[in-house]
C-alpha cells in the first residue's frame, strides 16, 4: 500500500506537487499569523473606552480632553533563569508582548499601571539575572513617549517582607522610578503608589521610611482638599495639591477574609474561593488596611497579587478592584482594566485577551486538517466514495 502510494506521488507532475506544497505552506502560515498576531487584534478591537459616569453632568472643564485614559494590568511574572523554562518563557512572554503592543496600538492610553510582580524571580535574582530580566521587560513593554508606564513593587519583585532588603527595593526603584508614598498627578488626578510589602507594621527600616512618606503625603492631600474657610495653621505651609480624592495603587489587596464574595468568569475557581486569606501574605493586615483607608479616604483602590478578579466595598463606599494576571502562565483568560478617569469621577471596563485554550484548539484543529489533507494527497486516505466502491467490488468478487 505504502509503496504504491509513494509511486503514485512520484508519478504526479512536478507542477502538481509544487502546487500542493505551496498550498500547505500558505495554510500553515495563515494559521500561524492568525494565532500569533491577528487573534490579539480580534480580541482587543472589541474593547472600548468606557464613558465617565458623570456623562452629560460633567463640568465644562471636564471635557473629553481632560479624561485620563489608563490601562491597569497586574502580575506579569516574567520568568527568570532559575524556574523559567525556555519554552515557557518564549510562549508566555510572546503572548504578553503581543497583547501589550496591540493594546497600545488600538487603544492609545495616556498611562499604563502595572500593579506589581513584574518579575517572577526578582526576590532572589543575581545582578546579572536582574539586568537580563529588565532588558526583556523593556523590550516587551516598550512604548512611545506619548504613553507613560508606571510599575508598583510586588513581593516577587523585592521579596516577601522577610526577604525584602534595601538593596532589592533600591534596584527596583532605580529601574522604575518607584517609591512608596509617591504621588503621581496627571490631569488633576492624584494617584498614590504604595509599597504594600512594606506595610508589615513591625518597624523595619524600609517599613518606617515607607509609612513616614505615606503619612506626609496624607497630610498634604488632606490639606489640599480642605475649603479655604476651613484651613488651619497645620496646613498653612503645606504645598497644595489638586483637590481630588486619591486613587490608591498597590500590589496586595486590602484585608478581606477570602474571595467567597467575588463573582465573574475571571474570579477565583470555586474550589479556592472559600480558602481563608492569610494576613500579610495574601492580603494586607487589618491594621494596615485601616491605616490606608484612614490616611487617604481614597475614591478607588486598585490591587493585584491574587491573579483573580474581585470587586469589594470597604466601609460600604470605597471600591477596590483586584486586577487578574496579565499572563497565560497564571490564567487561561487573562485581562486588563481600561479606566476613563477625571478628577471627580471614573469608569472602568475589563478587556479580555485571547484565551489560551482557544488558541490551542485552533492549532489542534488545523493540525488534524493538515494531516487529513496530506494523507488524502498521497492516497493513504481513500475518499469515502471510492472506499465504498472498493468494498462493493470485493463483495461481488466473493
């Protein structure tokens, strides 16, 4: 059978064989281009910037030009040299690079926030490994001068509290210009960056410095939001900031018992939702959470760390959004948040990236079709009509 098939193939004209080979190359190339490039455009093209809730009631000065367009993502976990297999790196980093570059091209945000765990092995990587990881990050998350990128420190970047050192914190700050208690004001909107790993409350050197900066910033913001006739001596010499309630950006979520109340297709799996969270490991401690709420009275809190989505209300009025992981390594359905923000209001919309399982399904289906086409071409796979005809002939002969 095999010899007759190979003979049949050899007897085919060269032009016919080349034509078939060209068709196979075009088929394979089309599948690769779609799965590795076009599928990201298909997914992200469906995402639209949300309208600010104020809508028609926006003040005249809050026109569309004054709306800040922000993309918020979390937990990219770029693999390091110790735990990162080269194939895993290649696959997941390509996915994040294509997702990010496609989002920049289609959505053109003003600013991008990464809520910690930029790297997977920053907590123990050597200086050379750190430099290599930074180089890869800068290539993957390259952006134009019209888009600003801000990264927050996570426990995988500088270590959990017991692993955190001044050296690790400083090298992260040097690359990303990040300090805990730093204020970023864009278009009159105040963003407070928090090193949540340093909110241990045990008086460590990094913790003391971080909390002191947060307290000082809290004082500035509170003085800036007071009305002129309520000003007091404590605020007389304080530099005034835009009178906009701040948005907190941090890696650890504020304290909550578990993810039991979280809903949505990208929330934690059912078997994990009722597992109690450990303070200072999964979430901030109750004490640290209360401090941040008391110091800043934020209008919105954005956090990462859990790799799953969740939305909770603190003190019955302050929303916190836990942003899922941006990487296929942590989720089959990664996503990011699109925020339209003004000094007085905000509106958020989730944008899902391609599902990894769907990409694998397309590849499997294309591979099966490719095998069928090749077998049919070399006559190892008999068309159903001829197969039935052959059976009938054999039956008559018997």
